[in-house]
């Protein structure tokens, strides 16, 4: 499709309807308002292509809460929600933010409350994902994203460098061989009998039966209680089940394009 010109804006790839994507445009405008200045054309184009691409892949509507924790000029801009409501910031400061690689945790006090409850999505129709720019080195468990309520079942989280995954089940999975994985990591459940997890560009299935999801907001950089992460993350998403490989491709392209567009 040919580009379309918007006065004062980047030449944007058209969506399937032949016009610039409204959701992308509204998000970009909100980020620029929070930043107090415009984004580079290349960053705006990367965001537009991501949103339009997710829609063409049929995965956009499954994303119910999400932030692109990169690209924006300020931390305030990075915390503008791509989808859903804005996360609540606990203790992050401007120095924790890098436009190209995202937001870094401290492994002890800093996290984002996504404001989305773990039980907001159906028991067998749910996903979590993160983009890890720098993997966590603090403590083997905890969570880059998720809810953990101790020994109770129904938790959902993606653990730290130990690569522990769980989505609405009574126990988790320690994914062998993925302990120091950067890039996209995600979990999705579409069946009662099993869930899929993705890391290092590979998707696998584990047979763990689902249970009623525990109640509590899903946090980013914290799996629950004192389980904090010191990873650097540049994207997260929460919502209904989706194709992890397709989301991986879209987020990978987004991060590459943002990095190339920032001087």
C-alpha cells in the first residue's frame, strides 16, 4: 500500500481501510502530549506499523492492557498506555528510563501496577508478554510480569532469569535452557489442559491444567510479595489468548525500528 500524508506528521503506511490507523494516531498524540514535544518521524512510523500489523494479524483485540516502555522521550510518555488504563508507577524515576532499551527495575522496590486484575480475562483465554532488553540477575524467582499469591493456585506470571512460567494453573514450569533469555517472552492459554510459552523465538506447550484465576492486579517488574525484578523491559501486554509468534514478530520489529529511529 502507498503511504498517506498527514500535515505536520510522518508519511504513514495505510491500514487496510486506506486511512492512517486511529488507535496509533491517538496513542502517538497522547505520548507527545506527555513528553511535551513530538516524536521522531521514524518512532511514530514504527508505532503505526506495529498497531496496524497487530490488527492485520488478528491479535490486536486480544491485548487489553499494554505499554510500549521505549520510544517516548520521557518516562511520563513511556507510561502512557497503548491499550487499557495507565499503570501506577511505584518508585521509578527518569534515570531508570532509556528510550531505546526501556525501563530498568531494581529488584527490590520498583514496579508498575498494570491496574488489570488477573481474573479479568477468562480462565482458558489469557496471555502475558514482555520484551526483555536486559535479563534479570536478582534472585531466581519472582516475576518480570504477573501475579503471585504465594502457594495459592491460579497465579499468572513470567519469572525472571530462571524462566519460570505459569498462567492460571496450580503450579509453574521451569523452562530448561531459557535462563538468560532476552527479547520476547510470553505465555498464552487457550485450553484447559495446557498452555504455551515462548522464548528465544520458539514456542512450546506444557500440560498443566487450568484453575480459577487468583484475584489481584498483575504487576510489571514484580511477580508478587517481595518478588521483584531488576530486568530492563521495553514492552508488556496482558489480555486474552493470542498467537505468540505473531506478537513476537511485531514487537521485535517495533523495537528494532525504534532503535534505528532514535539518534
